[in-house]
C-alpha cells in the first residue's frame, strides 16, 4: 500500500501544477441567418480580444474563455441560448446580440437573472432603458439618426423617402432621422417599414418612387438589403441618389453593381488607437474588415476583462460597479468610450462614406 501511495505521489509530481481554471463569459451572435456577415465579424473581434488578453496573462491570472451561441437572427433561438448560458454555463456576463429586436428581450432576461449584459451592436433607443446591468459600447439611434439627417440636409436635399425594417431597430432609426430631418426644414414624402423575409420589395419601392423624393434614405441588412438594392436598380430608382444609414451594413451582402455610387453614414469603427488592432485583424483573418462591428465586440470583451480584474471577482454586481468606473474614460480601438448615467456610450463618432469601385471610401 505504501508503494502504491508513493507511486501516486510521484505521478502527481510529474504531472506538474494543476491547469488554471478558465474565466468564462458568454456571447450570443447571429452566426447564421440574415446578419451572419456582421455576426461572424463580431466573433472575429472577440477572438482577437481573447488572444490579446490571454497572451498578457489572462484575467485574474486565469485564461479567459467565451462560450459563443448562434442566435440565427431569431429572438426565440437567442433566448434559448441565453438560458443555456445562464443555467448550464453559469456565465456572469453575456455580450450580444446584433439586432435590437433580439438584444432587448435577451438583455431583459439576463438582467432578471442578475447577469451583466454588454450591447456590442444594437442601436435602438429602447436599449437605454433596459437597466443598470446593461452597458452599451456602441452609440444609439438618437445620435446616428440625427447625424444622418444633418448630412442629408447639407447635401441640398429637401425631400426624402425612407425605407427600413419593421423592427425595433428600423422603427428607432426612422423616427430619429425623420424627427431631426423635419426639424431642419426637410420633408419626408413617404416612410415604409418593410416586413423581413419577403422575396420581393418591388411594391414598397414603387410606392416610394411615387412620392418623388430628392433622395431615397434606407437602412437594411442581409438578404433583404440585397433584394432591395437589386430591385431598386432594376426599377431605375438608382437614378435618384440613395443615402444609407450604416452604409457598410446596407451594402455588405449586395452585388457591387447595384450599390455603386450610394452615399451614407457609418460608425467610425477605428479610433486613433486602433491601428494595431486593424493590422492584427488583417494578419489573422487575411482580409480587411467585413463590417464596422468587430471593433465594438473587441472593446466589449476588453472592458469586461478589465472590469473582472478590477473587481477581483466574477460576481455580476461587482463587475457592474467596475465597468461603470472603467467607463468614465476608456480608450478603445473604436475611440474613447464614456458611459452616461444609463451606462450607454455617450458620444459615438461617425463617418461619411460612399461606394466607389465597389468599396466604401470616405466621402
């Protein structure tokens, strides 16, 4: 028996120290479905953040791990994923989703369960009222819509026709844009919130055309944006200028010939401190950014890691306190991040872009 015990002790010694236990957080992203392009790009940003954190020693000296669930761009699927992250993986923090109409119910559930929620891609103004446990590292529609309206007015346009998805995001961005545009003296000749999942949007586009706008203003993503851009081109509507709210999102899934010449606004997704991150992205994935959202996912993970380190705890309540403190002045790859009294990013820089030779460039 003594020989056996000695043998076990020797084996234990040879095995070396026990592996460090991972610090685990969660993410819910649209890795399939209409917003898969943006979801995969968000995942890439998170991957780069985890690599950087772990190369520097991890979180509280332990490796950081993200359990990522696919929402498939569906609210029911996303809620099931959130419940799994809470009840099975027992994560203290969840980042996601991308679409506002999915982010809001997911965040509601997470906050009910006492978990921390990080918004990395949604912009509905309704997110502002979720509660103290929800933090946004990206600007909301009240800011982006107003920016777009000001940009269109400055272009000389006085009449616009608008089309956007009939969901929390679309409703919010249309309201914000329209309110500001009218306040600046403009007229909205037609406003349509389309139903997602249709095979054609010709009736909606023809209705917009009848209102004879100076500019068509739109926001869309995934297969719907591809359909709208193709059909508007086929109908000859592109002879009138098109202005996109979030240009890269609106055009990412479209044939370049259908969106050539479009102008619009977008997130200023790389701040002055983001050059090294941009190089790392290109070196790792052998491509340029496929959306403007990866940097916000990166910043979200980096801020959570910093908060856990600061709190010296994975308890959500302590993480929330640390996040609020860090969010007083955080330098992210997307620029400075400062939380307001609702834990929302208080200032979001934007870009003016156009599609030239099939690519978005500064306008």
